[in-house]
């Protein structure tokens, strides 16, 4: 999926990630500490797999409490749809 940009300056930093499955997909959520919006188009950011949301095949929830710049969902295999919802806590 396209990266979801997060506000790493929110204090405290707290993000909930929800995966809602409709089908038989295998999905991994990844995060990066790089400021992907300011990278040159030819630079590929380094992504890390979320320990609780790796190779998921059914509805799942995970959290992030250390500041990161973005998250994304990556299809590993399968068919169907997966919706990733990202909620970041903090003042509006």
C-alpha cells in the first residue's frame, strides 16, 4: 500500500494499526524511520517488519509506541482485500 505518514512529534507517540481481511491474503505491516517525503525519488527507504503484524492472514491489531515516520502494508501472497486502518493518538 501507499505509505501512511505519521506525526513523529506527537507526545506521547502512540499508533494503533488494524488489519481487516476479506479473502485469503498474507500481509505484513512495515515501518520506517526515514522521512520518506523528503527523500530524492531515486532513494528507497529502509522498511522494517512489525513484529506483531508479519505474515498475517486474518484480522489483527498492532501498536507502535516508538516514533516512526510512516507505515505501510505489503501483500506477500494470496487474493482478496485487506484494509489497513491507522489511528494515531494525540491532540488535533
